[in-house]
């Protein structure tokens, strides 16, 4: 058959929850091909070249994507001696908002997710909506509705969310296969052509 699907999952994680979800989505995608899971600070543009599916996720801070200020707050919270939270290794780098700003135009198929408190999205907001909006504005093609995974009020993943994330990864594969994106070169384009 053709080449396996290539997927890249780019995540921003402060306390490790979004990292865990990103890994679980990767596990769901893995049987279909090659999956790279990278924190935002390591996600260079050059990695995106050959990807069939890009999955981007981050935590919800104050109704949307994190900002420099909210990331600093998260770091300060984790560093408080009374805190049980541990900073994710990628937490000190740039956030998903900056990364999206540097992306430029693309046409890769994308899916987006976030981690947030359970409850009405109008109250808590959803980072995934902003991530998806930005990617669409850059020309990327959404293959799924934005997905939220839930954390408790003390910032631990709710039970079962890892399993949900893995299942969502599996569904994304099915969607790509039914759209004919996996295992076929795009029609009318030699596989080597690079759009200028």
C-alpha cells in the first residue's frame, strides 16, 4: 500500500495535563502511521512539511488560549511551596498563541483540543475555539470539531479523560481515511510538488 499516515501533535502544557492528553491522542493515532508529539517550543515549521494531520492543543486560561501573563501566573502557582502542581518541562517556553502567530499559511488537515474545567463553555471558555479559528484563518482545514478534555478544580485530569483522548485519536484516523487523506497522494499533484 501507500505510505503510512504522518501525524504531528503540538501541545502547550503548564501542569502536565495537556501533555498527558497529547500523548494519549498520539496513542490513538499510532496504529495508522507515524506520530510525533512535540511541545510548542520544539515544534519548528520544518517539521510540518510532510504531515497528513496536525493536532494542536493547549490549556484554557481565562476563557481562551494562554497569554504570556497567564503563563507566568501558572508558573508562579506551581512554584508556591504549598502547591502540589508540577511544571511540565515545556512550560517555560512560548505558548501555542505565539506559535500559531509564526505559522504562516498552510493547508494541512488539522484537529484542535484543549484542557479546561468542566462546566458551561460560556463560563470557562475554550482555548480550542481560538486555536481552530486561527488555524482556519491560516488556510488549514479542520477535520473535527474542537475537543475539550476536563480537569478538576485543583488541576488534575478527571478520571477517564486519557481514554477519551485515545478514542478521539482513533476517530480522527477514521475520519481521515474516509476523506481519502491517508495512504493516497493528493489528486492532481505530484507528491513532490511544493506549493510556493
